[in-house]
């Protein structure tokens, strides 16, 4: 796992320290946010022939998957909901507490979500109306987002240690 210089250890220390006093209510919020994040991320798979609306929806859901993941990260660090409720507030807190890269990416993905959800002429203006070009760009964005999502999710839910199967030679 690679994070911006110094960010990984800073995040792990903050999450470890914060988890020492996580209340059941806060733990429930973290788990609910992770459930939403994972559910939204699962809806971002694009078929090879995905149409404009499927692509727009995948980009929108991708942003919200990351939004809820970031909220879970901050909740695990005891950041009050008021400091992370709005999109801009969440981006600032993530950038401040976790590092600039995730905050920057979150802002980029929110902008893409805005275009996907609200700008009817976006595909014509940016992709010359070519759904194939949009699909290729979306695949790159979604791939990058999934990688970042999994990296940061590990800070809340570390991977289980892998155990080797017993030797059957006996």
C-alpha cells in the first residue's frame, strides 16, 4: 500500500488512537458508512457496451462510495459530524487529517459526479458526443478510484492475516 509520504503512518496512528475510545454508536456509524461505501462501489462496474446513463450513474456512485468511505475514516478518528457533513467540509478534513492526495481526488471525483448528474451537454462538450470516449475516460477514473478506495478502506478494516493450509503430507 502506498500513501503520500508520511501519510500512511500518520493515518494509522490517528485511527489506532481514535479506535481506543470508539463508542458503540460511533462504531455503528463507521460500519453503516462502510456498508454504503461498499454498496455504492459495487454498482460502478461498467459493461463493455455501457450506455451514457450507465456511465453517468457509475461515476456518480463512485464519488458517493468514496464520500462515505472518507466519512467512515473521519468518524473512526472522532471527527464531529458537523465538521464532515458537507462535501467541502469533508474534503477539507480529509485533506487536513489524512493528506492532500485523497482530499484532491475526492474534490475531482465530486466535480465529475456533478457533470455526470447535472450537465446534460457534458458528453457533447468534452467527448464530442462519443460515448466510447466517455466510457474509456470513465473506466480510467473508476479504476483509479477503486484502487484508492481499497487502500484507504484498509485503514479502517485491516486485511485478515492469511493462514496457510495445513500440510496434508502428514
